[in-house]
C-alpha cells in the first residue's frame, strides 16, 4: 500500500494507545500502520500519528490531562452529521454540538457545519463539513 504523506502531520502523545485507537477508528480513521507504541492514521486525507507516552519520549514538559491545551485540530470531512451521530450513539459526550459557522475568508464568507469532541486524553477535534460560500 502506497501512502500519500501529508506535508504536516501532528503526532499526539496518548496515555493508552489501544483506547485511543478504538476512539479514532470509531470516528472513521483508518490505521495505515502500527508498530510498538505507535500508530499512523488517516481520515479522508487528514493524517495523524499517535504515540504511547514513554518517559524517554519527546516530552517538553509535564503532561497533564487534558492534553493539547490551547490547540484544536480541524478535520475536514464529507459528512460531519454522520460522524457526530456515530459518536453520540456510542455514548461519547460532545464538547460542542453540531453548528453551522460562518467566517470571513478574504472576499467571501465561508461556511462549515462542525462539531467538537475531545479524544480520551482531551485533545480537541473539530470536524468540519464545508458549506457553500456566501
């Protein structure tokens, strides 16, 4: 299998790789490959790496939950409603429910149907379905 590597791929340190893999695959991510303590995932062209926390890892400070404070990851998707419904049916609590949001982007106003959810370690994910520009 040939992988089309993205130009930028976040690598998230997770407290339990198996728990994170279960969460991300339920969201619709596909596992491209796994090795000891590490997984490379893809969702509709968005790529993400997960690494099990280890003392000898690239830890720049104390890691406390929720991880990733101050950042959210926008993930474009074809159908945000379907992804949202899958997670709610599985019992996950949303950080922010589905909402149409409009933002000024140069000369146009761009729209996105989006919801936010935190992964098991607290990383904030924003799934956004593009709407027609105004």
